[in-house]
C-alpha cells in the first residue's frame, strides 16, 4: 500500500539558539518575580501562539535572511533587557509556590526554519491544512507549567519561498494578549530604531514589572501539591476566516443599540452577539438548550487604583452570558448584545477582588475542558491590539495567524482588519465541519461579512 503524501512540504529547521539580554545587571536578574492569582490559574492552559506573515522585499537579493536574522536576534536581546522575565524559566518553592527564575536559564529560544511554500499558500481562499500553520510555531501543545523546563518565550522565523513568517510562543502565565502584543510592538520598535547594535535603548511603552497582588496576599501563593496539567485534545475542526468591514461593524452596532433603545452597546459586543446567534443556529440544537458566550476581559483598568496597560502579566477574567437557544435565535440582535453588555459591565473592582480572594483561599488551575462544550462560543483576542504595526523592515504584514494553542470547538479569534485603521475586523472561527457548513449558509451572518483580498479556510 502506497504511503500517503503529506498535505504540504515538511518544515526544515536550519538552526536554533538561545537569546538573553546582554546588559542585564545581576541585581535585576535576582529580583523575585512571583506569579499572581490570575497567572497561576492559567498554568494548565497552552502558550499564546501568534505570528505575522510578510512578503520578502522585492529589492532584496538571495542573502536577505542573513542580515534579517542578525537584526532580529540583536533587537530581541535588547527587548529582553526590558522584558527580562521572558528570558527565564518557571521554578517552584518547597511549598509549591511558582516564580520566574532568570538566573538559572539559557534564555528565550530562537529558531530559524524554512518551508518550501509561498505566501499565497498560507493566504489561499482554499483549505489550508492546520498542520501547515502549526508547523510555523514552536512549543505546540505545551502548557504553561511546562515552563519549568521549556523556554517561556520561543521565536520561530520561517523562511518561505517569497516571504517570512515570524511566530512567537509566549507563556500565557506571564502575560495575556495585552502583554503579548506590547512585547511584540516593542521588539519591532527596537528593530526599527536600532537593530544592528548592542546599545540598550529606551522604548515608548516599557513594561511595568513590579508585581501586583490582592490586598493581604502575596508575593508567594502556594498551590496544591499536584498541578493537574491539561490533557484536552481538540476534535477535528474546520477553521475559517471571515472579514467584517468598518461599515458592516457600524451597522451591527447601530442595529443592536436601536433595538435596545440605548447607546451603550459596543461594536465588539454587537459583533459577538451576531456570531453567538449564528453559531447557535448552525449547531441545530434544541430550543430549550442553554448556550453561552464567553468573552475575555482585561481588568487592569477596572481595578481601583487602576493598573497601567503596560503591566506585564495575565490580567484577564472571563465573563459569560447565557441564553436558551430558542430565545437567542428568535429574538433580535440587540437581545443577545444586551446580555453581553451587562456581563461586561458587571465586572467591577469589587467583583474582581472578591473573585481573586476566593481563588487564593482555594487555588486551582483552569482546565480547557471546563470551557469547551458543544454549546459554548468563546470570543478571544481583540481587534484593538496593534498587530499590523510590526514591520521588521519588511513593510506591513500580509496576515496574522494563530497556532494550535487553546484551540477548541466554538472558539472565535478576533484580529484587526488587514487593510488599515478603519475599524474592520477579521474573525477566525473553529467549528465542527457540518456546523461550519451550516454557518456558511446562514443568510444573516453571511450578509454581514465582506470580501477581503483573502480569508482562507483551514482544516
């Protein structure tokens, strides 16, 4: 029996090394960097995996990669001077407290790889194998607690036939999407400003490294003796990108607010309500079945006193709106949007602190299996993150892609639209194959999307 041909060429790893900040003082490296409640609770989740796809500049010769890799490594070393915990490893105390050790660590990992495909193969409107996208990332399926032996940050730079993909696998216990993209933005800023030398330069948004804990707790929080690591395995899913223009988003927001006779419902809440409603309809579940939509909320600005947006950490909480499937599907867009709006506005300083205190009194780690069920929709990431401002000397990225990390049925990942700052949004939706086919036939949903230059479907 003939062997099956691979769906895509194999990845070739050319080299790998570890990068550390060159100018970090011994005093700084020995500062204790303890994890807070929200960060410890994520020890069983996967790393954050996001990457940017670039075209090679047309005026560059065959030796383009050599100076690019040199500048990427130098600027990464400087970035780690500012974000020094990312060069460390997780360590535990005798009582099972978890902290970052930046002394006994080889640093962040840097991989140079090659793959004989083109930019258009990744951006193809046809099916793109999930295994192809996953090969562009390091640390697939690693969970954050593995950071005891694995790097907390791993960069994989993959050379394509006509492009470059820069992927980052970033320990989710050290940072959320806000911290991830602040690091990526500052790395790009350093590259653009001074990528060739070793000088430590100032950056526009330095991370706040001083640790925050709820009143009366910290800096060490002891976990139970055994951390239950996540063994969740996502089923075979279809992944497809859908593009919503700024005009379409504005229309959804106006419609939701008009139906609810308010002006308080946000654009993203309106879009999330449409997605929740359409996926629920596509699942063909019973009318009395309870369905939910979860959204991640950054609570830095909701604390009193507030934490700066540059605070390096995982400062997110999950909000959830529930509804009977029949009610959600049969009622207007504003009905679901109002539920999401109420769930978000209910996240107050008092509620956040109460939740964190309960967790500290009975610590545990979140499990992916607990948020994955056939009736959930999970809205992740944010179109507000600055993803397309990272150029690394190659101009604007052609697209943003996510790795395997934290994939589940019903997960929706939000990205800013590629065409500019106009408020458009790209959504990557993961569903069972038949549910995806039903969604692609949903008139209300499909009438709201726009046709970008590219939005591929992955399987």
